[in-house]
C-alpha cells in the first residue's frame, strides 16, 4: 500500500499488475525470489522489491508534496522502528492465533509503546514531523491502519486521540481513496510490451 501511495503521489507512470498471492504469476517470481508484493521492475530490468525503497525511488522521480524534505536521520529512525520492531508486534497482534504463547492483549500492549510515541509527536503538530506530511507519515500509515482495524472499537475509544485523527485524515485522503480502487488480477498471457516500470 505505501509503495502505491508514493507512486500515485509522485505522478509516476507505471503498469500496475494486480496479483493474487495464492496464484503468484511466474513473471513476478522470476523478478524477485522474495515472492511477495510489492515488486517494481524498471524498464532497464532493475528490480526493487522493498516497499520503502520503491517509495524513495518514486519520490526521487517527482515529489510534488515535498515528502522527502524533512530531517532525514530522525525520520529514518522512526521508519526503521516501525519496520523492524512495531511490525513484529503488529503481526503477532493481528495473527494472535498463530502465536498462542501470549494472549492478543499482550501483543497489543507491546505495540502500544510505539502508538504512545506517535501520539506524543502528534500532540505537537498535525503530522509526525510538523504541520505538513512527510515520508514518515505515508510510510507508517498502512501499519497503523492495520493495527487499528484488528479491533477498531478499541482503537476508536483508546487514549490515542491525535493518532486517531491522523489515521482518519489519511483514510479520507484523495491519495488513499484512489489507490484503493479494485482491479482484476493481472493475466500473464496479456503481458504488455510497453517499456515502462511495472509493479506487482
């Protein structure tokens, strides 16, 4: 989701190939042994298969919202924490039945440590690094959305009031609504010959 958000915001033209993960196309598996989305294949054959790297690639092509113009070290630290620590707690909370060592509440409380940090930031300004959005906002938004929707009633009534407002801002944003359009699964037999980037 965050890769698509950045590509859409950058107004970069790519060919979208919708994938059913239970029936992964051979072309995607040949491009990346990771075998998970997203996978971006550039016109010269270069493969980028990490969502954050795809975001950076897209915004370096064109960054009309100036999402890259913020204090990079602190921003990178927040995104790394999200990707390397919070995401683990999110996965345990979201799929708690796969991790029966602890009840879901335990995993939720682990994730709440990060929610508290974000709430503190958002009490100071509308977005994570100031009064306008940046890469961190769009990079974290899909993960906070997932965490919230594990138990949306709990989240809506949680003490994270500013984080809730921030989440709903992005849920109602044009960029999010546009990338959530549903598309049929890509038919591998109808592969395009166009020389433009392709994203699975």
